C-alpha cells in the first residue's frame, strides 16, 4: 500500500531523521537525561549478563564467536568483531524477555544499548558521547515507530526487530560521527535489512531478532562510513519502509521527537515475561494478596484482555520456558501457585510442565474483549462461590518517585548479575554507573565477564 506522508511542506522524513541523529551527537544531555540513561543501562546490563547463560546465547556464541575481533561478549571471556558482538550481546539481552519497553518500539534497550556498547568500545568512546548515542538511538526508533505503530505490529511485524534497527543505526552513527549524507545512506541500509515476524514469539528466534537488529544497525553505519550508498529517502519513498510496512497513514498531528523525548515513555519490567502479560499478572496478584487466595481455593479465573493479547501471548499449553513467557494462562497459574514472576528461574521448561500448574491453567479462561491495548480485568471465583475482581493497566506506568524506581532497578540488576559476575563486581558496576559520563566502557565490559 502507498502511505501518504502528509508532510509535503516539510523536509523528507529520511533527511529529518538523519539531521536529528547528526545533531544529537553535539547536544548537551541534561541531568534528567543522564539519570534516564543510567536506568536504561543498568536494566539492560542485568538482563544481558543473566541472559548470556541462556541456551540461545550459547548457540550464538558457538556460531558467531569467538572470531578475530576484539569486542567484549557479555558474560563470556571470549571476544568477537563489532558486528558479531552486537549480534551476540543483543540476543543475550533479549533472551529472558525481561528488558525495557517503549510503546512505539517494543524493546529499545535490546537493540540500542548493545550496538552502542560494541561501537563505543571499538572506538574508545567516552561516557558523554555514549549517553548521546543512547539518546539518539531511542529517539530514532521512536521517530520511526511513531510513524508505523500500532498497525505495523498488528500486521505481524516484531517492532523490536524492525523499528529497532533504526535505533541501532542511529546510536552507531553518532559514535562514528557520520555526516548527514552518510547517515541518510546508513538509514537506507538499515531499512532494507529490517525484518522480524511475530509468529516467532515463544521461540529462540525472538531474541535473535534483537541481535540481528543490533548487528544490522552497526553494519549499516559501518558500510555508510566506508562510502556504501543506499536510497536517501528510504522511509518516505514509493516502495520504501513506510509504503511497505506502515499499514496506516501518518498519524494526524505527527511531529518528530525532540532530543530525549523518547526517554520519558520508557518502562521497565518487573516480571520476566512478555509485557502484554503484566497487566494480567498484576490483576491476579492483587486478588491473591488482598484475599489470601491459595491454589486450593480457586474454582475458576476469568481474564479479560484486549484482543491483541490473544495474538501475542496466548499459548494455551506451554511446554518450554520460552513458551511460558507468552502464555496468559500460565502466568496466571504461576501467580495463583505462589510463584514469583520476577524470578527468571520460574520460566523454565520444568516449571512449564509442572502438574500442579497444568491443573491451575485449566481453571483459567481468557476472553479478548477489552477495547484498551494494555488493561486486564480478572474475576476469580473461589470454591465457596465468592467472587473477587481486580483490574490493572500497565500503560499508566509505574507509580512512585524516581528514587524508588532507581532502587528497584538496582535490586533487579543485583539479583540478575551477582550469580554470574560475583558480589564484588556487581557492587562495583552499580557504583561506576552512578556517573555515566565518566564511564570507561572497556572497564565496564571487562567486569561483566562471567566468574
């Protein structure tokens, strides 16, 4: 389909994006920007180092590393080329599906952070430029995502894999100091590689999507730096990215995000499963905690969710840990069974097949009849016939002050990282990340080797 841009009185979209990326390389981040990037980095480092022990991460290291490169691999003592390090680390960072969320992108940290770390380490970038690269990556992914979402996602594209590629190329381009012409070519090279299908959810291919997006963005920027050309209007061109993948007109009143705009809408996961299961988890959890429900008390549970949830996370009978992250019935059963869904070990093949949880899953009915995109409503009937109701909507964000969020993310990082890097390194990493502009990327990555 052809998408009318509605921007005939403005610059072409690709040039607009390229200009914002180049400009980001010279902007002065605020204290609020630094604080946001610290949260993003801490969150991703924790899920990546823990994810590096997952089977999919081990497969990626066996296939793509070590090679002749000198770039660090998270959770391993081997190294790889820049593109392969981005590929391997990007996959590891999404292996647990526990990384950050942004409505227009999916999982921006999964594609932006490992690309920036790989290129930043290769070029010896300082912490301040690294911060600008992260912001540019988030803003670029937001730029493209705000043009194509939600229809792009609803049509079956995995936006982390597609839209995320633009985030990875932007972060790389800032670190490489590309000029606008080269950035436009890099965007085109990224656009033509962007791919990822939602039918892969619940399999190893989903985290592989994030790794591929990282690698594609890094490679696109590197090739453009060498003089490789591509369409200079790849976003808005006939048969370009928007006309083939947007599946919607540009939203009325659309505007390009300003520097750092995208950071305000980033959310962090507190459950190690698909984000679309989180409202359901919280709704069921509130009933269990408020009324002291035990597994034996449950007669049945009805979960009402948006219809999109049925297309994304409604695997009825998961057999693997991967599948269980995308099963509304299973996460509800976990909560009813007293399991902590913040614990990555809960989402294992063994627990997915546990007889008691299978029995609880049979008591859960899923109805996809809500009009919102994220809300869930739970109705539990106990064996005595009493009815309990609760609702939750993750789109409202996390309540509480920012220092509470910082403390929560530090605890999450500690729980994920300490078993792999040791208590001392874990504490040192948290300390060094207090000031991202002063961060030595090579030293940071060295501390993230598995003990």
